C-alpha cells in the first residue's frame, strides 16, 4: 500500500493543478500559472528547496493532438521501479503524434492497483524518456498523466509542458516506475519540468 499511496497522492496533486488551468487567459499564461502552482504546492519538495524546481519556458508546439489506438492487454506486465520493486501495469493504448514534422509513438499504461479503485480507475500513465534526459532533465525520465475521459474519437491532447519528474528525483525512499524502453523518444522534448538542481537526499 505504500507504493499505491504515493501514486494516488501524485494523481490527486496533478488533477488539482489541471483544475487550476480552467481560468481565462492565454495558453502561455495558463502554463505559467500551472508551473507556479506545481512548485508552490509540491508535496515532496518544501520551503526554500522549491527554488530548485525549474521548467522549460512554455511552448505551445509541445501541446499535441495525438491519435489513440486501443490495445487489448489482458495479461499486463511488471514495470520495474527505482527501488527495484515491480508494479503491475497493462498496455492500455498507443498514441501517435508529430513533433518537428516527425511522427513519434508512446504507449499509454494503466495501473492494476488503480483499476481496482472507483476514484482512480480512469487514470492513465505515460512514462517516457527523451533526448534531454541526463542533461536538461532528470536522467530517469518524466511522466504525463491523462484520463480515459480525455480520449474522444480516437484523439487525445498530450501536453508535454505538463511533463513532471518522479518523486525519486527529489528524495530517496520512493518506488518510481522506470519508463519502459518502448517509450524512449529520440527527440528532445524541451518542455515541462527540468532537472531538480539540489542533490537527492
């Protein structure tokens, strides 16, 4: 249950930030407000350490409309974590999108544990790595969350400006899923959260 509580808290945190973006204003302004709220309400990083959280400048080119293809995965697989434990996931679908005139794909996953809860059964998980990892961004990759209800007519908006770091980027003791190799992007995603600039403690 320790791992599950971490994942649930993370999803609650991000859903609250998504709600904050319903205010009027330009897209860039909304992303800046999202970043501000993300830092101000972070559950792991506290106090002055929040000054060590950084983002790329908002860029609407990294908000893409992806084509969604459902995957009927009844078996699932165990995704390794940073703590060398395993978590059960199902491949829920595949998304295809264009960045810099080139098409890329990512697999969308669904947690076995979350499916069993009424509150979180619609949450989907997109862990990924890209060409910025280890340089501008955390070497272990980043995450994006979406909801099943975000998918309509086999399309879903993926906003890499909301890509965020796993909790193990900030502190030890967390069981953070490691993005599978099938979700390794060769392109640099210069959007979303950057590397945390304080040593992990």
